[in-house]
C-alpha cells in the first residue's frame, strides 16, 4: 500500500467514526430540549436577566440586578438567568428574596462551572450545548434585562434583537441597564449600521431600551404588558 493509500484509508476510517459520533449527538441535543421544555413550561411568565459572570457582590450593578429581580417577582414574574455567578447570581438571589421562580440555565464554562445557590433546585437545568440553552432563554422569557457584561451577554442580546427583527419570535422588551456602559455601542449601531451603511432600518432602533434605574426597567415592562398578552415564544 502506497503512502497515499494509507492516508486515504486513515481518513475514511476517521470520517466513519465522526459520522457515527455525530449521529449520537442528535439524541443528546433532543434530550436537552425535552428536559428543558418539560421543566420551563410549568413555571409561568419569566424575565431573563443577563450580565457578566465576573461582577462581584459589592458592585453596584450586582446590587441593582438583585433589586430588579426582586421587584419583578413582586409583580408576579419569575427570573431566568444563566445559573452562574456575578449578575446571574444576583438575579437568582433577588428572585429568591422576592419569592418568585428562580430559574438557572447552567452550562459548564471555565469561569462559571458551578451553579449559584439561589436557584430553585427543581428549576436548575444543565446544558452541554450553547444553542439549546439560548433557545430556552428566549422561548419562555417575557423580556430581556441586559446588565453590563462581556461577549456572552452581547451574544444573547443580539440574538434576541435578530429574532424579533426577523419576526421569528414575538416582540418583547429588551432593556439595557447602564447608559454609560451601553451608550457607545448604541451610538455605533446608530451611526454605522443605520445612518452610514443603512444595514438596519430606523424602526430597529426601537427594539432597544436604554435606562439607568430600576424604576425605568419596571415601567417599561409594566407598560409593555398593559398592551400585550403574556405568552411563550414558539
């Protein structure tokens, strides 16, 4: 057997193994969807809170996220977070203090391997796949509260905006908390995407609310659902 034949044979064997492994991944993905659907369908209306896993408990944004979650639960909402530390922990802590549903969609990551202690034990769901987890954030959320965060927070923010913009899901409030933190991004979107390159429409800017205070967050959520029915996104 020539060297070329050996390489071809090894490649074919490896490709066969990969295809077999990929087939089994389908069942793992299905099992994550089924478990999440079954648990979250029973919870009721919730708001997803996002933000950095690195935010410490003494930081003003941590305290504000906790207070927002508490106030939302006083209004009958539950809270969904990514289940880890930082802003996620603050959201679950506030939900627990407000005696509302405290949901954690946890995933194994380098900086946030363990779920926080403020999640209701029957509402903790662990994921291996980011894309399954992101579906759950959107499907059962009545709104997105976006605290300052990094790449993961931006990923979740822009996914929600895109799904609403393209009518793949129903509209819900998307609220960015912290004008100083987010205003540079909003200015760039307006100046570059909208005005200069015309890659978005003027009405797309209306999908984003920029606020500073807890009261502003609650006012936007209350006003929105005084006009629209609470329901899951399908």
